[in-house]
C-alpha cells in the first residue's frame, strides 16, 4: 500500500491574493516607514564587532556562576559589560565596550588590551587560592591553603623570558618564593621596572594556579570596527545588485524590479526589527540578512517562474487571475519550505546556545517576511509595471 503524500495546503486552491494587493501595499509601506523612523530615532544596538571593544572567552572547572563573574567584571569600571553562557555551562563569553581616552596621543588598541588584562587579572584572583605578597625589593612570597606545583610555576616563569626571574620552593609544600632580577638603572626607573616585572610575574602565577582558563581574547579597535561597518553595508548592497542582474537576465526587467522591491522591503523590515527589539547587531546579523536575501529571492524566483509559465500557456487570461493561479500552484511548496525552515530555526534558537540566539531570531523573522513579500509584494508589483506578453513569447 503506497503512502499518501501529506499536504499542508489542499490541492486546487483558488485564493485571491491579488485582490488584497492594495491592503498589503499599504501595510508594507506603513511597516517600512515605521522601521525607518525606528532606525533614525532609536538606532541599532551595535555589537562589539562594529563599536569596538573586547571579547573574552573563559572556561571554569565547574558550571560557571554568571552572577559572580558579572559582578567582578562590572566592578572594574569598564562601562557596559555583557556576561553570558557560551556553548556549555562551564564556558562564558565576556564582552566589554570600547575604552576611550581624552588624550589624542593614547593608542586606543592598547586601552582595549589593558582592559582585557584587568578582566583576566580580576578573574584569576577570584578563581585562585594563592596569595602573593611583594616585599618591595626583590622577593615575593606565594602561599596557598593547598600544595603548590613548583615545576608548573617554574615553567610559567620561564615562559616570560625574563633573565634572573626565579621561583623557588618555600618553607613547606604550600609556599613558594618569587625572586625578581636585580635592576640597577637609577633611583627613579629602578623601582618602576621592578614593579612592572612583579606585575608580569604576579599575573602569570595567578593564571597558572587559577581554576579558570582563558580560551580566547579578541580585541576590536576603532579602525577595524569601521572597516567592518563598511564591509557589511557593501555586502548587503552588493547582494541586492547581483540579485537584480540575475533576475534581469533570467526574466524580464519588470520581474527584476519587482524582486528587488521585495528584497529591499525585507531588508528594511529586518533593520526595523533590530531597532525595536534592541537585539545586538553584529557580524552574525549581517550573515543572517544575506541569508534572508537569498531565501526571499529563492521564494520569489519560484513564483516568478510559475507566472512566466502560465503567461505562455494562458495567453488570453487576465493578468490578475493568472498571478493568482501561479501563486496558488506554488503555495504548497512555499508553505512546506517555510515550515521546515522554521522548525530548524526554532530548534537552533532553543538548543544553539546564547551565541546563536540572535542569528536564529533574525532568520525566523526573515523567513516570515520573505514568504509574505514573495506572495504579496513581488508578484502584485508586476501588475503596476505591466508585463509584455509579446516579449515573453519571443524569449
């Protein structure tokens, strides 16, 4: 016994989509206008990719206490800070905003690196049980309630590449002695250099004996963030232009204009969604918009292909009726494609972790808007532009 094909939309539907075109156009114009008002008044919640700043990925031995980590990092005075789970309960993503200075001679990239160092130092101190006390000269004591691995610490000191910097055993297994190299320059620079050397050694020891590890540190300076903004805009505009050329070559110019109108409609509504929801706009958002452009274009091409087929087959049929017929013929395919895509995106939203949540929301929005525009915008636009049946027959 053969299995019956499951249909979401019954076969042979005769929905009059074109009759609703004026209502759909009015709704879309209002939505696009609202999106632009939101964009110019509220702006977009740009992520660190576009504003500049720092990303730090850390991993803890036990499930991370996000409240504790957030409290530590926010206490450093770095401005806006975001702390969230990244992948698994032991992995955490920390983001801090771009650090600025009123001094024009200050290197802004170094400011971001200094901020990242502060974050690491504070977290290492919190997730380490060692205590380091400097005597102000050349010696520092390192103590812990637990036994300290001397070889592990010595390897860490050797990695700094500072001649004369030594780590030796202390009075018992729970203590070590840090010996700084002798610095003899003058009374002003000598103590300052020693303090710098101690700071480097202290940071390395805290990192070595901490139960927290740093997986990745990424600094985005103002120059890089500016380039990313320009590249993102260029990518979206370039995609729209390439789609216009593709449709123009495959169909007639009226179809090309209709497709690009639908794509611009989808992109502008997506931008409005970002403005109103305050979802962070980052490089993943650009990828989502480009994916939306491709998805919407695919839907539109399917409808246009069926319209062209019906134009050649039914030469006497009125254009509104013909467009309705073409849309109804593709309705089952469009609904199944959209539904299966939405199922995958909803799964990604709930199971993909915090890092992919913004991308998933954007794509869900894009699938809904793209399906709407291919039916109610791209197809009815042909009525306003007019389609030359003679050109269709010649092509």
